[in-house]
C-alpha cells in the first residue's frame, strides 16, 4: 500500500509505541493516586508535558492535555466568556466551524473572515472583522486541505491591539514547520498527537496563563481544573515522545517532504486539465491538493483505493459529504472543479518511488 494521507492521520512511530507500552501493561496506576503506581504515571505525564511545551516554545504549565485537536478547538472557543463575539476564517476545520455556528445559534455574534483565491486571509476582511469587535478570533496556522500557511503573527498583533483573544489551530502545522507559541503572539493554540506520528485520542491546548478558560468537562481537578477526567496516560506519554522526536528531526523531515512535494507537483503539472490549488502560496512541505476538469474526485479516490493507494478528497472529518469543499468554495473555485479535488499529504516513510508510482497510476486511471 502507498499511504499518501498523512494529514488525516499518521502511522505511529515505533519509538513512540515503545515509550507507551510500559504504561499499557506495567505502570497502569491512576495518576491522581498517591501510591507508587500513581506517582510513576504522574511523573511520566509531567515529562510529556515538558516535551510538548518544548516543541512549541511554551512552558509546561501552559499545556492542557485533551482527547485531541477537536476537543482543544472546542475548549478554545469557550474562552473569553459566553457573551463574547467570535471571528473565524472561512476555511477553518469543522471542529472550529461547527461549534462556532452552534455558539451563533446560542446568541454569540459570529463574523466569517474571507480569503483570497490562494486561501489567504485578506487585510480588508480582517479590518472588517475587527470593526465588529469580537471577543475571540480563531484562524488555523496551516490549512488541512491546501496546506496554505497563514501569517498568524501579523494578524495576532493587530487583534491584540484591539484586546481580542486570538486562537490558532496549529494541528496540521505541528511537526512540519517551526511552530512557536510566543512568536505567533496568540493566546491559545490547539495541537494533536496523531498528526505527528503519535497515538490517536490525545491533543493539547496551549494557553497564556491569564486567559479565562471555561472548562467543557467538570467532575475532577485534573489539568489545573480545566479538563476533568482521568488522564489517558499511555497516549499522553506517546504524544510527548512524538513531540520530542518532531523537535529533533523537524529540519530533516521538512527537507525530505519538500523534495517529494516538488517531485509530485512536477509530475502533476504534466497532466492536461489538472490544477494545483494555491500553488503560489506558502504551503506545508507535505501537502498538495489538486483538481482535474471533468473528473469526480470521490470516484477517482475509490479507483486509487482499489490499486492500494490511499489519498483523500479533503478533510477526513468531513468525508462522505457530497457538497464541494468549503475551503475551495471560499477560495472561489468553481463547484465542478472543487468536486474533483484530491489531497495528497506525504509522510516521512514515503519515497521518491512512491511518488513516481502514484503519478503513473493517476495518469492510467485518468
């Protein structure tokens, strides 16, 4: 199988699994317990917290462990008070867009910030949002479909001047490009383990210590009273190890992925009628989304699956939707071309041979 859907999830790194196994078998104590088993688990969690914090240039006390990026995003939107207006971009992940729409139905004002044809937030759209005086604004650092990277630091500075809390969903950016919480200038940032070769079921919200956060879950004092529930110890340890590896290997991984992406795009551009979306924008080194005139993207995806090639038609969290991608629609892509979209997201185990085989197979299917 040629796996080309790493933005949906990554295979777990063997080194991560090795770090997790003792906490699935031997050290199974509840980390809130005072006896040795519990203390060992607690100590391991705090080590993982340090590892995750180090990857994003934050302090360990600024990291709240969650069940994943979706919970971290929902928790972030709950910050700032129940009456504060919201502003989000038109290309956010469903775990931001859908809870934002629910909060709108509950009475919170919601501003949608438009993007240009490359999927980049425009200054005009940002100025319009600021005039609506939101209490919290949320923009993803790197888009999960197109890979386009936003200038979060620029807009965070502007929003801070107007006393707006700023959240960024950095789930797709983590482990692919440098991500520094302080340099971005945001108040809140969401992360996820399974996008960086860690286990599923674990994520984190990084936060400035003076930001008011309203817990979504009550019933325990875990995670500084901000996220109740017995910690998923093994997954947290795995997240920590994956973060450590991502920090050490980031430069090497990025260079390898960029070389593969360049090879992929060269091959794709030789196919008549094919469009690579947002090709001129700064993007993640592993992500290419393209469309082909006159083809059905989901049918092509299934044909590729029959040939043991795994790709995506967009966000895995919105798979099965028959409507064109909301991201591509916001970018002004024609509906029929948007419905043909295929996303290829490369990973550290992919090779130049994988890319060559994919290109040849794609040509034969077309």
